[in-house]
C-alpha cells in the first residue's frame, strides 16, 4: 500500500482525522528531468468522511534541485503544494476513468482512495519554470563563459557590444560615414 492511499472505511465518519506523511518522490512518480526532487515530501493531511464520500485537504512541502536559467548552476529551492479534493465512490454511471481532472470530480474504485496524483500535480505546478539561483545572478561571461557569480574573469566587455541595438547603431554609423566620404 502506498503512503497516500487510505482505506475509506478506516476514516472515521463525521469526524476529521489528521495525518502526517512522508512520501518518497519515486512513489508518486516525481522523477522529472527539469527538477530533481531532493529528499522526501512532507505532508499534513486532514481527512473526513460522510457516508461514502471523503473530503481531503492537505499541504505538502519538499525541495527540488533545478538549474539556474542565467548561470546554469544547480541549486535547491523549496516548494509547497496544496490539495483539496472530494472523492465519491464510483458506480455504474461513473465514467470508467477514476480521474476527471476537467470536471474537478474524483472517484474511487473499491475501498481505497489514492491521493498520489493529486499531490503529484500540486507539486509539479509549483516547480519554477524560470528558475534563478538569485535575483541578482550575474550569469555567465558572454566572452569566456565563466560564472560571474564565482569569478571576476576580467574580460573587457564593451557595454554596447552586449546589446543587439548597439551593433545596429554601429552599422548605421558606419554607413553614415561611408555616405559622407
Ligand atoms: Zn544563477
Ligand atoms: Zn570573461
């Protein structure tokens, strides 16, 4: 049984139960290329059941290692995800997939609810899509490729050379001069 699976009849009726969980990332299929999940996912869950419907609320925190878009160094950042789900038992009229992401309805088959996909989605949403190791990351030297956060390579880079407009201005300047002569 997975950490995020719960047996419905074991959830007390009309009473909310709190659970603290530690989930290995591999268990909920969080092995991604763009972000390495570091360590376990720590979560706090609140489960309550009314007859056969189960209501779940939870918050999860973990750390991911990502690559800075500016200096390409890897760094670790923490992310938080929240879930809030209402599960209903599947019956003959229920679509065959236990998952109806578009309608927001969740069904469980048999006697077990599985929060894995919910938690997985909530954490994937929180992975920064433009990670920066710091707001003041200096990036790489355009000339020698050194990480400017670590070393001052001393390359003399003309301020204008780094702007594409500067190159254009330079070109216009030259054609101006060619016209004059
Ligand atoms: Zn950086
Ligand atoms: Zn340099």
